[in-house]
C-alpha cells in the first residue's frame, strides 16, 4: 500500500479479510458513496494490481448502486445471468463474475457506503447465508468508522463556519476599560474578541475549535491585528490575549515587531498549556526589552498560573473573576485575594482584578491594595468610542520588568 493505515482502517481491513476468505472470493472492500462518486477506502485483495485503495468511479455506474436501487440482488453468483449487471464497467474491467454487496449504515440511519466482496469467476456456492455474514461484518465496520465520520463532520462544520469569518478579516474586537482603583482613572483597556451571536459560543470555545481544525494561529493573529488597530484610537495601554503556541509562531513575532510595544500588555491565560518555557521566554525577551509588558490571566482559576508566574516573571497578574465575585461577603475569598496581592507586590508585579461588578467588591479590592480593576462596574465591552477619555494626569502603567532572568533547568517542564 502507498500509505500506512490508521487503526480503524486496519480493523476494517481485518473484517474484509474475513469476508473474502470466508466467501472464497478475490477481493473485499469498503466503499464510501458521496452521492456522485464511489471511493474504495479499504481493500483486501489477492490481486492487488486490479484493486487498489483510493480508486474512484462514478457512483451511478457501479454494481453497488445498482444493488441499492434494487436493479440487482445483493448476492450475484454469476453476473452473466443478469443483463443489467453486464452493462456496467465492472463486468468488463476487472471482469467481475460474482458479487455480494450490502449497505453500511451509521447509527442515525444514514448510508455511508457499501461492504462488498467480488470474484473473477462465477460462484454458484454464493447464497443468502453469505449475505447474512456480510451484513454482520458491515455492521461491525460501521461501528469502527463512525467516530471518525462524526469527527470529520464536526471539522467540516467548524471550517465552514470559520472560513468566511477569517476571509472577512477575523472577529470583531471590542474594548473593556481597566481603571486605577485608587483614583478611578482609566489606564487602559482589554481587547476582547466577539463572534456572531447566532453561534452561541464563548470566544475561548471558538478559538479552541479553530485550533482543532488547524486555523487557530491564523484566527488569533487576526484578532491581534484587530486589537492593534485600536491603539491609535484610545489612550493608555491595550491588553491583548494570545496563546503560548501562537506567540511562538514567526507570524506573531512579525506582528509584535510592528507595534508600539510600550502600550501593549500581552496576556497569557492560566489555562493555556506551555510546552517549553525556555522557548517562550526566549521569544518574549527581545519584545519585553523593547517595552512589551506581560500579564498572566485568570490567576486563581487553577494551578498552572503559579508556575506561569514563577517561570515567566510577568509584569501583571490578573485575578480571575471567580475569586472576585462575592468578595465583599466571603472572608475566604478576601483572604485568597489578599494572599495574591501580597505575592504579586512582593514580586514587583501589578495586580488587576477581573469581573468587578459591585461597589462592595471594589471597596474591598481597594482596601486590599489591588492596583487595577476591570468589569461591568467600570464599563461593558464596546467600541473604542464608548471609552471615557483618559484624565490627563500621570497613570500607573504596568512597569516593564528589569529583573527578568531565564528559568533554571530544574524548573522547566516539557
């Protein structure tokens, strides 16, 4: 064969071999029917020069279609007994003379294709009993192939939905204000991607789906481009989200190289896995030296963030909204936030609280010394024009770290 079979294909091939040897025929194959074409997907044959995987022919002129249309019976001991069969290409080349074909039906009742066995000579021993065996084997094949069929359908659905959006330039990017809790001044804004409402999906779900079909890097880069377009329209810094994997791409480096880095805060989510911290730090180093600031997002939502903080030495940590919500009525949350503030300030890191919705939460955050706040209390995500103008007074932008040192090998996790 020209390629290595997948595990599922090999399992189907084993079923086909059972069919071919049990019926004493020359070939057995699984075909996929797409409405216009028959595709031989898996083949088991004693005459490989006549039958090969990947072969295609018009569906309407196949023996399989004639059987599905009930123009021919599913078991044909001798094709020459059926004038309708002798009109078809398979009767001339490869000159089939015996044939058994049964449908392969998925769990929802849809037709996938056919499970077939054929011989180059007539075989009067072929009977309805052999069809029963083929039906059993076809049902087993359907169970094997259905997961990949559904996965491919899912990939196609995602691709069909994302491709027009990508071609149109990516998601809509809105801005949510970030304010200095001590003064109430807006110091910056976070750029947030928005996708069509009819999709009914959160942005992280859409980006995850995009990565699952190989379009994730492109979609993230387009979102960064749309976010960067706001830099000329608003004051303060703009926080932009990117996954570590996308950050490591040359295209992302090219994009960052075009930006006024002193006004960019790059956010890495606590949930994003980092495969190679050394590579991540090496990629970030020249940009951070040029003024780029780094934030770890969603701190407190899981366990990865502490490792992110220790290894990357960020300029900002953003406390997850799940810890901020109800902070003013929950002493445990207050203790946790206080610990994060002490930890952050002890590392010369600014602290931002996300999801601030009530004045009570804001008051506790101010008392605990949290630097910045973000949430509906200060403004919902919207277009740049909706942001309140900056007060023309000094604002505490997150300072670039001057003490960034490579992580020791003992801390790296690959």
